[in-house]
């Protein structure tokens, strides 16, 4: 899957999970993607590292990390995305 396909799938899943793209001023996946295209590095980071986006994408259920601490799923995945080399690839593997 391409980066664009991964982001489109993640955006749609977050919308389905209750994320309101109106918070960003956009109403459709296409509009959000156009926003991302304007500034690939900055806008991508703003979107995929957004707490509201992550909560809608991964949810509030608890998940145990490798150190056996329990975090909300969205917190667990955000923490992992920050440290991986390719956060888009991580996103694709975890949606």
C-alpha cells in the first residue's frame, strides 16, 4: 500500500471512529488529503500525531506495552509512532 493509501485508510477509519475532520476545517478524506499534500512533513505530523485523531483511530481500550504498563490503545500507538523510522509504515501496519 502506498503512503497515500495508508493515510486515506487511516483518515476514513478515524472518521468512522468518531473523529470530526471539521475540527481541522475539512469535511472529506479528499480535503484532508489535499491539506496533507500542501506540506508533506508538517501537515502529516499534525494529523497523525493528533490526540483526537489517534483516539478515534485506535480507541480508548487498554493495551499492555512491552514494559507491562497499560495504556489506552491510542497512547500506545502514538508512543510507538514517535520512535519508529517510518511512522506512515507503522500506521499502515496498525490500522
